[in-house]
């Protein structure tokens, strides 16, 4: 079975069958078997697993490594497995009687192993057999008189027919070493290394705005709306900088940037495809994480919804109303507790899309997707945005809005480039939040908390300015976080950076910061943080 | 039940003290019907020893453990061993003081106090099983603090205080980290002796199946046991959720076969279909398919 016709789910299913057979889940299976439809084969995958349990597999792996040096390694490996299968069948049958009904017609092989053989003996017997019958030295070289099939450009099939080796046809497809997949999987994840601030600032503001639009997408606000926002937000440390809001809708390319931009767009498309591949690769785990997170959030939503006591015809008797039954014949002398709707809470997710994140786009977009999807399942409105800064513009890109029903997959259109002026981005996010009417607002920032922008902090036109980076930028960001919190917005940070950046992140976000070391604990960690905030709402 | 404890290897001294306890506190005539006759037995001598000693010492128990560890079976077994009437109180999100202690009701034109299960249990000196205690909000459990600690009282405003009858014990169960559960607060946790319930071992599961279905062939007892362990291993490695790890389902499946379904059909509805996610179900189905022959019927697996 060719690799690309087997779905991720069937691969995972084959893994599971093998792990089950091996009674061990700590390895990455190498051989996997599929039937003609691309479905995982029950019997053969169990046999592969059983081989792991029965034998010292590292010794067999050495044999496979030797066979892999040959062009027709899949044929040799098929012969090997067909020879080992009867042994495993006999030894497994007592513990798993059902094998009898699952077993396909066994293949005839000239290579034979005895039931009691150890891994060493098996490897030795196989090595001898491959040397005698196929002339394999085990180091990639073949004895001269066995080189015929390749020399004559003959197909393996006709060679085997001539040689009379009864090879079980289906098993020619068995060869499915994992590294073959991996190569294909990572193909889309070419790491983008282009710098973000390569365009000089000699362009005028409208020209720059056009450039930014070409790069990031059509603006969602009119020029006058943006001017209004800039007057309000680009003050203090952010004076002389600009804001750009986009929904990510692409702009037709034209003018001088087109060739360069075409190239850039291709790279962006590769990153976006890479994000999806990254998610798909761990699809099962991601779905489990989403389910787990949504259960814990929905439970917490339930718990912290304000219960409402209503008059009802059944429920708990309300002594204050009881007289009405006797005097007025009113049966509604009971009280029933109903939970109010959770609709007064919203969550915004803000992704740091600066250059430092380029290597992590896959994991960041997956994490954001898990949170957004989990919230959606709990009917908590959720908006996802990213921010980065370029040529003095801080770009707020909107992936999905509160109302956008269904599709969270646009989050995978996330790619990272340029600088990050966290302070201004948080301010802009805060402004966007202030326009919503939800009672409880939460802002989750996924960032390495390393604010840095080439646009300097300037007091007036002539001021050469101070650079926006290091402690100064951290202080500015921390102040914005405090300001948001003072406005009643819960701000929490999912830290995506490295050890060195952690202390800085702590000064900015304080206690409400988590670091995901192991994605398996993602749901627990993030769930706890979100629920912790919700608890505050209930107070 | 005491013979069963001897089989499980519980020392004669403990058994003698249980007998002494039972002699000292015979259940009232009217409460006899509440003494459970367990359908399942709990296997695990170490846990038995811990729990018996704690109860004899006057302590309340908190049984903590994941799914399929027999928390409720064990709680019921304990009531039976000590011969105490049992009150089962299931905790849920909206459990509050009135559902536990009691509430005012309207009776014959008068407001009167209707006792809740905790009060009833306390007066009769029964065993109160507080099932899934961490499903309830901690605040609503605060009313139990005085009941569970050395004071052993229930104070209902407007009524006289109820003093717990001496043999009264409370046995709480909880599944930590289970969806829909909460952290138990320290004040409450400190009022219990906490027993971590181990996952049932293969040997104990075989015993359980053999006791439950004496005519089940040994071969299938072991196949079903291994099947259960394979599902558990898959859960532990986070490949599937714990929905299919269902001991009740496994036992029910055998019963279904006894009543006419094929083993595969029974496992379909008792185990496999409990995974509602399509792919997860496929994984569980694969475990079953590679363990259980589709055509096995009652006459094949029972003697």
C-alpha cells in the first residue's frame, strides 16, 4: 500500500494495533500493514506487535537496518516477516485464540525459523539465508552472481517468478517504515528565515499602508476610523507609530513589490500548510485535549453560573409561599433552581506573530485552535487575533470573531514575521474589548513576551528616541497589562518562549502565566488557569 | 461475608473485633432492609485491612480512585461486613444543605422538618455513602464539617441538635481529575481517612468474573480479563478516553451473553459503543476483534 493513500487515522489505528500486540506504548512502530482499501490490517499489525514482545527487537532492528541498505529491501523484509509469522502465530495462539480466525492464508517461504529460537538465532538464520539465496553481504553489497535482476533491469516480480520464490503478493506492500512518512510530513514545514523589517522607511504613510495591506491583507477599517483609533491609542510610548487592522483577506498583487511578494506569499502558504500538517499529525491527541479542556471549562461554566430560584409547581417547598396552596389554590408553592445562561462571558485569544515565533507556528496555532474549539463547544464566544509590528505599524490580524460559527481552522493561517510591540498590541486589543458588551472578558495571550520594535519611543518629531526593547519594553507591556486588569479584563499568558525569557514574562503577567512544557498536560494547565479566572467572576 | 474476609486473608483479630462491633450495635428491626447484600465482592486484602481498622477506630473514609476501581462495591461491602444499614447519597452540582440534612415541608397544613439522608443515617447509626463527593460545591458541604469531625453532631437551626449514633460512619467516594469534578477542600478532606483505591488486578478480576459467573469457562475468564487490561493500557497511554474502560459494562456483557446475545454483540453494546467518538470506537473495536471471535455464543463460553 502506498504511503499517501493511507489516511492519518488508519496509520494511528495501525500504531494502536501494534502497541496492543506489544503490550507497550513507548515506541514508534516501524512496520505497519494495510489492506487494499488502506485500512489497518488487524492480523499483521498484531504480529508486528507480538514480535516486539517476544523478541529483543533491537536485534531484529539491526537486521532491518542491514536489509535497508538494499534497493529491494521491502522484498527481503517481506520474506523475513512471512517466515517469522508462523512462529509468532503458534506462540501467540494460546493466549489469543481468535488469531485462528483472523489469520490469512500463510505464505510459503524457503526461510524457516524454529519456535524456540532467540532473536540472535533468528537474525543469524536470516542473514545466512539472505546470503545464500540472494547474495546479500549485509553492507549494501551483493554477491556477483546474484546481481542479475538489477543488471538486466528486470522487475522484482518477474525475478521472483523466475526464482520461484512464492512471495505473498500482499506483503510486497508491507514496507512502511515510519521515516518515509516523516520525511513527507515535514516537507511542508520549511522554516522561514526571512527578516521582517527589510523595507526602508522612506515611503510615505499611505504607501506604507498599502505595502502592509499587500503583506497582511485588506484593512477592515476606513482611513478615518483608523485615524481616530490612532489618536486614541498611539500616544505616550507609542507616539508616531501606526495601527493596522486586517481580517487577512488577500490583496491582488500589483506594482513593484509583486515579485518579492509572490515569493513571500508562497512561503506563507507553506507555513500555513505546515500548521495544518502539524495539527493533523497529532490529530487524535489534539482532539482528546480539546474534549478534555471543553469538559472542564463547561463544568466550570455550569458551576459559576449564577443559579436562579424560580417559582414552580414542583421542587422544594417554599414555606413563604405555602399559604397560597391552602388559601388560593395556587400550586406554585415550590422553588426550582435554574442555572442562568453563561452568555455574559467572552474570551479573546491574542497570538504573538513576531519573527521569534517562526519556528513554533505549528504548535502555537494548534494550541490556539484547541482553546478556541473547546470554548466554542461550551458556547463561550471566542475571538482569535494575532499581532506583529513592521515598519512602524502594529498589525492586528483577526482570524475569527465571536460570531463566526463553526470554523476555527482559519487559525492555521497564522504565520509570524516582523517585530512585536506588545504594549501597543495589548492596548489595541483592550480597545477592541471595550467595544463589546460582555460582562466578563478574558484575554489569553500566547507569546514569548519579548517585546521589541524598531520604531523607537519618541517624544516629539525631532527626538531621536529610545529603543523599544529590553526592560523598557517589558515595563511598557506590564503597564498595559495592569491597565487592562484595572478595567476588569482578565489577562492570562500562555508562555511560548525559552528559559531566558521567563523572568521577563513573569514581571509582565505575574501569577497568571503558564508554561506548556508538555502538550499532554495542555488541557489541565490551561483549563486550571481559565477556571481560576472564572472563579473570580463568581466572587 | 466474614468467611469471605478470611479467604481474603484478613487476620482473626480484626474479624473478632468486627464481630464484637456487630454484637454491640445490632441494626434496628426497621433498618434491617437497608443492610446491603452485595452482589459483587471486593477483592484486595490490603485495602480491606486499612478500611476495617479505620472504621473500627471511629474514622470516616474517603475512597479515591479512577474508574473501575470498585469504590462503590467496596463501600457496599463494608456496610455488609459491619452489618450496618446503608444510606446512599449521590452528590451532584446542586447538592446543598437541604438535600443533605433536610428541609422544611408542608405537611397536613403545617410546616414540618423532613429529615434528609444524613440525619436519618445519623440517627440510625448507619453507614452513609457519600458518592462522588467532589461533584458538589465545597460551600454546600460545609454543613457536614461538624458531622464528620470529633463533634459528631448535626445542628439544624430551629430544631434540636442531632447527635450521631455511635456506630455511624461516612464513606465518601471520589474520582480525582474526572471530568466534572472539583478539588476537595482541605477542611473537608482532613475529616476523612483517605484510601487510594488501586486498579483491579488481573487476578482479582478473574476471581470476580468466576464468582459472578461460576459457569463461565476459565478460558474466557482469562480472555475477558486480558481484554479489559488491554483497554486499560490504551487509556493509560492516552490513546483513548476512559469511556470504554467499563467494568460494569464487562460484567453486564457476560450477563447479556447468558441471556442470548453473542459475545461480540454483547461487547458492542456494553463496551465498544460507550466511546461516542468514531475513531476511538474503531480503536476499541480493534482490541475486541483481535481478542474475541465474532461467533462465540452462550454455549461456547459457558460450561
